[in-house]
């Protein structure tokens, strides 16, 4: 939504979302292959399994907040 409000184009948001989904898919695929190779370290990596999704989402949240920093409400109060 922040990208749409800043650019005025829905296509920029659609392209960004598609690229983000592709990147997450590739990271997940690489992670799955790595986990299959290192099953012995599975117990040690449980804390990282919770941290990785947060680290993947946090940049988008921060970027969206940065984009929205100067957006003002356009509705008039009566």
C-alpha cells in the first residue's frame, strides 16, 4: 500500500510483490536443500527457524513505514 501511495501506480506494487514472492520461494528452496544435507544439525537450528521469517519481513515493514512518513490523510473532517 505504501508503494502504491507513493508512486500512484498499482503496477509498481504488483511487480515488487512478485519479485518478493520469487525471492522468498528461492530462499525456501535453498533452505530446504540445505536442511536435507544437514539433518544432524536440526535440533540446533530450531531457534533460527523462528528468527528467519522475522528477518525476511522486517525490511518490508520498515520500508513501508519510511514510504508512509509524509503521506497525509486526504479526507476532510466535518
